[in-house]
């Protein structure tokens, strides 16, 4: 015993009806837009991550150069501790600035700055910062991008 369906039944419609046409296209365009935004966000996050690592490496180099600025007067006059090589605090800042000028950091980053150099007789701390421009993140972070900073500490070779 089979049931017959009338002409107005849903099973008799061919092609799914006029209201369904084009809905797959809209869905695909929505997914394509979402994929494009996700790719942009991942690209921005990668750019920030890599810039942060490079900035940390730059700070490391400046701190090492500053830690090698020895206080030669204290060393040669014998007023320094014989177990350490004393760092000259005033020369440490100059050594850090000289290293950063020579390695091209100012040209590699936007708004690069040597923010802080603090030296004692046995260690030096250096802090640098720079700005990183973003493509999609400009809507959230502003047109100037985000400001990153990194710091590094280096000790005297015998300190």
C-alpha cells in the first residue's frame, strides 16, 4: 500500500525551490572572508612574535657590549676587587649606544629607542623598545601599531 502525494507536497518540488538558490554562494563568501581575517590575524601575531625575539637579541648584544666596558683605571691602579673585572658605568652606556649604532637597529625598527642603561661594577641592564606596524591589527592597536620592549642583563666576565 503506497501513499500518493498531491501536487503541493514537498516531494514534488524540483531543485529545492527558488528561495534556496544562491545560499551556498553566500555561505562560501562568508567562509572566505573569515579565512582571510584569520590569515591576517595569524600574520600579525607572527610579525609581533618575531619582532619581539629580534628586539630581545638586540638588547642582548647591547648588554654584552656594555658589560665589556671595563673600568680600566680601577683595574690598573689596583683599587678593584682582584676577583672581578669592574665595569665602568659611564662607559657602559656609551658602549651600548655604540653597539646599537653599529648593528643597524635604528634602521631595522620603527621608532627604535635605547630606553635605559643601568650599570653597576659587576653587571649591566639594557632596555630597548621599538614600534611594530600591523596589517589587520591596526583596527585594534591603531595606525602606529604596537610598542614592544625588551631588556637584557649581562655580567662582567669575572663577576
